[in-house]
C-alpha cells in the first residue's frame, strides 16, 4: 500500500519549470537516500491500476475542469531516473530532471493552452515486498483558451523517459471518460466526445 503522506519536492511556476532546477519544498526531514536507486512503483491497489507493481509502466490521469487541464503521471522511481547512476539518484537530481510540461504531452495548438504550474511528488511505499521504494508523480496544470479544441493528445513521456514501456491512460471531462493502453509506438489519444463538442 502507499502511505497517505506525500512529500512535495517541487512546486514550480512555468518559468522555473522550463528553465531552472525546481526548488525543493522542505518538510523538515532529509529524504535523499542513495538506495532510491531501487525505486519501483506502488502496487496502486487503492486505485485499481492494471499493471500493479511493474517496473517500466506508469499511470497517467488527465482531467479537464472548465478551462483547466490537469495531467498527472505516476511511475516507478527507477523508471523515472532511467540510466542515471545509482549513486546520483536523489530528490535534488529528480527535481533537476523536470524540464517542463513537454514531459507529459503535446496539446493541439488551436486549444491555446499555457502551462500554469507543475510539481514533482514522491509517494513512499510502507508495506509489502517493496516497502521503502517510491513512486514519482509529475503533475502539470494547463489553462486553455479554447478547451473545446482539445480533440487529441500526444503523450510525449516515452521520449523523455526511455525506460518507460507503457502507460495506462485515463481521461475525464464533465462525466465523459476513456481509458487506453499507450506505448511509444501508440502514444496518441483521440479525445473527441459530445462533452467537448466534437
């Protein structure tokens, strides 16, 4: 299971997300450990994620709330780090690897979306065979001038995290929802629906 306590390490405005190392949000504890090299994803039991505790796979949720598009990708720490040497894997390194919203997806130009904020959160597993490991969650919020033009989404995480093999994708907007299994070869999702006016 995953602890209810999450540890924020970055709450980043767009300018910082695109150009600078995100600042760490301190919670009064030292969480940087070399053994993070063996991070894996949580079993996601409470969320019902299909792949469970499987290295190389992630879970992405995208919610459209009015003009705000909220995207979250949760994946094992080891998948996030990729080929970063074990001795260099820590929270500060992870924060420096967050380059911007292009780590999640590309949006249609017609929607005129701008990234408003981002964060990187660690979720520590406290029970089971993988106790002490972590999931990482990347979260970006976009504000779209024309959300009705969001007819397609191209997931770009595979290009930025080569160790990522597959993503369980979920999209929700005003009662409409869809699910898809994505890979590097199949990373585009049609969002066309009556809810979005398509």
